[in-house]
């Protein structure tokens, strides 16, 4: 190591060029690295949605969900299979183990579905699979509104805007939402059809014959080749009206005689509004890994150009723009970073101005190397990685402080600059390397965290590790070179006022306190341990949590009406929510959705699929201040409770992997009725548990279905096939696309045959339907059916191929999720379950278990790694124990700081404790290593301890002060994600600096190896 230091000190030209090269690389990496709000986290999973009109929940489970689950279950590396079925819809989700190739597993799922697809029911109209992909998150959401334009006009402009946005560099895809599909509707008059004794299927077959393009082939004539066209798509409504039907008795009837043919786009399955006005939404997604700023700059330029082409009666509104959030987030952290640098500089002034400048050089150099490494590893610059750099800011100068302070001490003793630089590094290089190694090992458990939580936070410890590693290299190479050139050569006996003041405090206060402690070492250690034990009593009061809510001005309001409710009923509830939000001027804009969720705008927020009884409102506050904003949210929540007949839940976005709800209790078993009884009891327990709100029990809702009770024997006697009955009913109730219409522009639209309807088909109309028998005769459906109302489950959920009901709850302000879950678990102990039924926890409890499942081995590796480094350096377990004895006193301060700040033991707070342990051990090594060196030179034990305490107090104080200075802006940021880290580090470093500097020397006196004379003196 001495040779390396001498090389960089003597070859100053090379060192100077290397310095500039590293700065240039860092600037280039900052410009090139992608910027995003949150880390890019790809969850390894696939969701498959199947639409089968007319099937109830039990039929969807039996005919669709179970066959698909059985097929998918043969794939390797599956962690969990879930399915949810309801009338006409089944969604099967499969989650894979972390570490697998998501694209490969997606392909395997598609292959298994294709194998089983032929055995699924014929009436499936849609089957789609998609990956859980962070690239599905929208980076911009716009709205086109108009008081009088038709939806076809609005859709045309929305598609033009979509196409313009998709041409912007970096945009993966843009989508249009809320435009009702334009179709040519053939609304059959069931009474007229009955009069002619014509089944609906006769109309369908006739339209299919006349209105579908069918390739015929080609012929050659005169040496030329011609494609044959016999028929094709309809080109006018009159063509459809003129399609011939043949009724009983041979009379000729046309479609126009028995149906109304017209354009229709008034039936909106997804109703969208912007600030209460009817609207069509346009959203766009960026390609994975793209820098959000240039992407959205290109999108905005295209939006500006498009806005100029709009007519006066259509207005373009710019709502969500992720770059604004990212800019605010990164700008805020950048401001904190600048403040932290200033505070770090102030804490260094006792070293002297020149020495402070030498130390500060390590900041840009280390950060430059850290950003280059982060970019090379494929990570983005986001709020977590920047927080890692801010956290590292208070740590990366530690090595440089220790090196510079030691070189300055040699200069004050009269040594020449070159020799002082080389000797100063040589004297402490082992301690510095050991300190940094233990700090890096402390971050190993965070880097090794499994699951989504680990993927979410990994950029933070990586930023710290790469930067701290860089700082070690800089401290042992560049800093000695700069110190030999910049530190004053005439430093013998000289100091500065700040240094004199600090040294005076050390001699006047610390020295007597240390002397007193060493007089009574056992009492000193005992008092320290008692304080630590008392602080552990705060742990139950603090409670545990996983990730806090995202501190942003955006929020969602979920609306759910009873299963089976029409979209118009749900829309009334959504309009109520929209009206409440509109009455608060603090809210800037609102995107309301009825019939499905808002387009995905957050990486862990998966919107509900299209279904009539759900709605969602996405809104933004004009300004967001955490305390005032939370008060306003509670005020709005209270107003939303006034709406009857719907569940309305206002919630904010959360960090980390997606969870179903904070508190979730699952009941699994074979029988739906028994599950429902247990779920009712669990719901009662949740209602009685303090701190719960928005409790949802999916088994509490049952649908009343109409069972036609087809007489199979009578249908067979009359020669009526079951397929004919099913097809007729499907066309009448849900409609069917039977042909294609092309307008003059060449755009294709479906021709949909259905019964006339305003909201739903009346039950009495079923009695007028006819069906074909095998001889081609029309038979009345009423003669082979006996309609009756029957109850059934509104939905059926399955987890791991077993029927499951999940009762969920949110927590009230002031209640910790962990505390509420623990209370619920205690109450559930009295629940008696029949054989074959189980109760388990999902929600945050399950997420915590998954997130920390792999933490134990990583912590053990880190502990043994730190012990190995300490034993390699100190060679005895006793001295290693002395170094590690500092840990409890930092933990004590961190717990007290969290208690004072009103924070819980969250995931980020635990990260703070891990970093704190590394810093504490680092400071303890400096003291013990110096004491060992003095004893090797023949200094008596007691004198060596006191001398080491005095000499090393200044670098320890400075390294702690710089770390506190670096964390102070994050503490003042009042961020639920970052403030707990700052609280733990500041509180822990304060207690460690004040207490451990007294207790550690006392422990050294008790445990350090002694010779015979020292043993006798002790």
C-alpha cells in the first residue's frame, strides 16, 4: 500500500489527469443515466383474462379457471396461482419465483394456454394474456373534452393524438380510453321475428353470408392474373337492410323488416370524464430504461402541435405528466444534496480551510465513480438511488477525513509534506481498509434482500456501496497527492481557532470524563448496558411496517357497487365522488372512470379490469404538504362516507411491491357456503378491531340469476341442439359481431346483431325467442324452458387452486398496520374452523414475511464477514468484541429518535440501522487500532487507552458530524420514505459519539489482552 501511495504522490502529472478523467466520466454518466421517479422493478408474473358472456361465476370457475390453472400449474418456478371469476369474466394470475426470466415464463404460459384452448367453451369472445410489466405504466395522461362533439369525432381526434405521440422518440405505445366502440347495430325486433317465426340465428347467418370478406382465389385471362371477389364487407346501411331472410311458408323478408339498422356508439362500457366533463383519455408509455425527461419533452412538442389542429368545440387538457413529479422529486433531493455538501464543509472547518478543501475533493470524485458504476449496472437515477448518494455523502468523506487529519498531524509535528503524506497513509491504511470493509459488509443484507422489496430498494445500497468503495480508493491515492501539494508546509505547532476550540473541549471535558470512566470501568459498562436495555422497551411502542405511502400529491378513489350492478348505477356513485372532489379548490384535476380502473400510472398499481360495478377517480392536489394534505384527505374521506349503496375508498399510492390491502385475512376450503360463514365471522372480528376501516367481504354479496331451466329431454325430442339455444340467447342478451362494415375511408367496423335494449334486456322478451331445430324449423324457446330466479355467488376467488375468500381492511390514521394485524390475529385464535378449512394472512403481513425471508442468511453472512475482517485486523476475539460493543449504543439513539419523531420501525428505518452499525464499527476501529499501535510501541495499557481516546476523538467527531450534516436535509424533508433513515442515523450517531467514546475505552480496559504487569495493575 505504501508503494501505491508513493506512486500517486510522486507521479503527480498522471494523478492530475486521472482526476480530470474521473470527473469527465461522472458528468457523462449523469447526462446518460435514465431518470425516473421510482426504481424500474419487473415483477415476474402473467395475468390472463377470459370473457365468456352469459356464464355465471361457478360456470366460469368450472369451465375456464380450473382448466387453465391445471394447465399452467405444470410450469416450473411457480410461486402462486390465483384466479378470480365472476359473471362472464375469469382472470387467472400466476406469479413466478424471483430471478426467473419473465419473457421466457410468459412464453411458457402462452404455450400451455394454447394447448388447452380447444377444450374451452366455444362462446369465449376474448382471451388475452399480459406480463406484469413496469413498462405498462403511463408517463402521461391527457383528456379531450367537448360539450357537443360526437364520440366518433372525439375518438378520431384522440386516435390522431395517439399516433402523433407514438412517433415521439422513446415512446413505446399510446392508448385511447373511454371512446365507445363505433358499430353498426342491427337491433332485432323480437315481436316481428316471432310473427315471422324467425330465430335470431337466421338473421346472424344471413348477415355472415353477405358481409364477410372471403378469399376465393385468382384466374388468368389474356396473360394476366385477376383476383376473384364475389362478396365482401358492407359499404352502406341500406345494403344491410336489404339482406334477404326466408321465413316459414317461403315468404321473403329482409333484415330491414325485422330490425332497426343504425350507427351506434352510445353504449359506453367505460365512461370517462375530466373535471366532470365527458371526455376521451389518451395515455402513453415510455420504453423500458428510457430517460423520462427527453421522452416527455418530445411528447409535449407533439401535443403542442396537435392542439393547434383541434376545432373550437374540442379542448385538450394536460393532466398527469410523470416528468413533473420526477423533476420535483429529483430537484428536492438535489437541493438536499447541495445543503448537505455545505453542512459537510462546515463540519470540516476544524481541520483548517485547505484541509477541508482536500477532503471535499473526495465528494465529486467518489460520486462520479458511483454514478458511472450505477449506470454500468443498468440502474436509473431515481429517488432511491439519489437517497443512497445523499446517505453516502456523510460517509464517503470519512476515509478522506481520517487520512487528511493524520497527514496534518504529521505536518504539525514537523515532517516534510511528501513524507507526511506517505507516513500518514501507511500508519492508518489497515484501519481505513478495515473500516470501509465492515461498512460495505453492513450493506450486504440490503443488497441481498429477495422479492419485490429487495428489487425496489436495491439501487439505494448499490449507490452507497459503489460510492464508498470509490471513496476508499480516492482516500488512499488522490487525497495523499492533494495533501502533499495543498496543505501548508509551515504547520509546525500551528492550528486554527475552530480546531483550538474543539481540542480545548476534548482536553477540558472529554479527557476528565474518560479518566473517570476508566477509574470505574465495570460501572461504566453496566450503566451503558442498562440504558440500552431500557431503550429496547420502545420497540413494541414503535411497531413495524413495510413501506410508507408515497409522498406525492396524487391519490385514487376506488368505487365499488354491488356485484351485477349496471354501469349506470356505478356511474352515479362515481359522479358523487367527482362532485365531492370538485368542491375542494385544492384539487387541481380529476380523471374519473366508470366500468374499469384508470389507466396504470404507478408501477405497483394494477387497475381493475373492465366490469360494470367498479369505478375509479384519479386526482391531484395543486400543492402537497404532508401534514396539511393528510388532514384534507381525512376531511374528504368523511364526506365520501355519505353515499349509500357503494363502497368508496380514498387511498394514496404506496411504495414497494403491490399488495391487495394493508390487512387481509384469507379463508380457504372446498365449500363456498362454509367459506361464507367463516368470512362473516372474520368480518365481524375486523369490524370489532380498533383501527380498521373500509372492510370488504366478497362473500357478503350474492347475485340473483335467471335460470331458464331448459328441459333437455323436450329439446332433444323436438330436435333442438343445445348449441342452437346457447347461440340464440347469447345474441339476444350480449349481442354478437356477425359481419364487417367498411366506410369510404376504408376503416372497418363490426356489424353487431342484438335485441333492442336501453339498459338490459327484459325477462319477458325471452318468451318471444325462436330457435332452429335439426330439420330447419323454428321452435319457440318458451315451450322448452321454465325460467326461475336463483341465487348464486357474485364471485369466486381461488389461491393455489383452492377456493379462497379474502376479507380486507385498511387502517385508520394513527394505527400501525402491524399492530392492527397482531390484534386481529389474537382475536382470530378463538375462531373454530371445520376440518379442511384454513385461515391465513395476506396483505402487508405476507409481504413482510416474503421480503425478510431471505434477510436472515444475508445478515449472518454480513456478521461473519465483519467478524472475519475484525479478526484479521485485531487477531483476538476479545478486541473484536470491544469494537462490536459500540453497536448497542447507536441502536439506542436510533430507537429514541424514531420514538421522538413518531415513526415506526419501517423497512427504510431498518436500512438506517444497518448503515449505522457500519459507521459505528468504523469509528470504533479507529480508536482500538490506534490504542493497539501505541501499546506495540511500549505505551502502558491505561495510558494507551486515554491517548487513543483523545487523539481519535477529533476524526470520530468529524466523521459523525459530516454524516449528521449529510442526513439533516433528509430529516427536514419530512419524507415518510427517507426521514426514518435520517432519524436513525442522526440519533444513533449522537448517542454513539457521546456514550460509546466513554464505554468503548472502558470495555477495552476490561477485555484487551494484558501482559503480567498490566494484569497485576488491573
